[in-house]
C-alpha cells in the first residue's frame, strides 16, 4: 500500500521509532545488552604512586629551595636598609646607627660559627647513619641469602629470591638516599644564616 504523503509518513515513522527507544522497557532491554554493558564499562588503570623515598627527596629539595629564596629576599632587604642608613648617617652616625652597624659584624660571625658547627655535626651524623644502615643492610642481605639457600621447593626459592632482590635494591648507598641526606645536611648548615637573615628583615621592617 502506497501512502499519499510518503515523505511525511517516513518522518512520522522515524519519530515513533525514536519515542519507542526512549521508553523504560526499551531502556531496560538496552541495559541488558552484552554489547552495551561492555561499552559502558571503563577500564580502570591501577594507580601507581611514586615510591616514598622519591617523595621524601622531592619534599626536602623543595624546602631547601624555599629557604634559599627566603634567605636571598631577606638579605637584599637588609642590605638595602643598612646601606641607606649608612648613606644618611654619613661620617658621624648616631648611637642607634652605630649599634646597628656593629651588629652587622657580630651577627655574621655568630651565624658563620653556628653554620660551621652544624656542618661538622651533620657530617658526623651522616657518616654514622650510613655506617649503621650499611651494616644492617649487609646483615639482612646475608640472612636472606642463607634463607634462600635453604629453600626446599621451587615456590620457596622464587619467593625468597624476590625478597632478596628487594633487599638488594634498598642499599643505603644508592644515589637517591645520598641526595636526600645531602639535602638535609644543607638545610642544617643554612638554618643559622636563614634564621638571622629573617629575624633582621623582620626587625628592620618594623623599625
């Protein structure tokens, strides 16, 4: 049977088909379709966070960089204020200016001595830490190797071999741990100078 208005009939048929697919029954049938279920599922990639040693080294490096930036900013501020006061005071500075100018040499000597003391103690602590960690690591590696040699099955062998490889990868003298220890030492050396510079900047800004 030929319709009187074929184009209008086709358009109405398409509209009816769209409405039918929007009904709850059609939606339920579509939701039960295996192809639809497979397309709807998303593959979740397991999260792989960075190892903790890398995060610790990154955090320590960021703190050291922040302290150096703060020290540079405070030093520029203190030098500019003291240079301006020297230029204003001229050859005959007042009592307050003389006290401020004499404080410059005193605080530099104190900060330098404290920084050298921190460097010496830091080197001693670094050496002792490396020696202790290396000794503990060698003892644990030897025990793991002995345990591996006493394996009685292939499953035990592979399991204990994985433990031994994991211990070997955690050697205390690896570059990442050495860089982390060196960063901590630099923070200890910089701490006295950073503290004096920040205190002077705060005091001169308030005066």
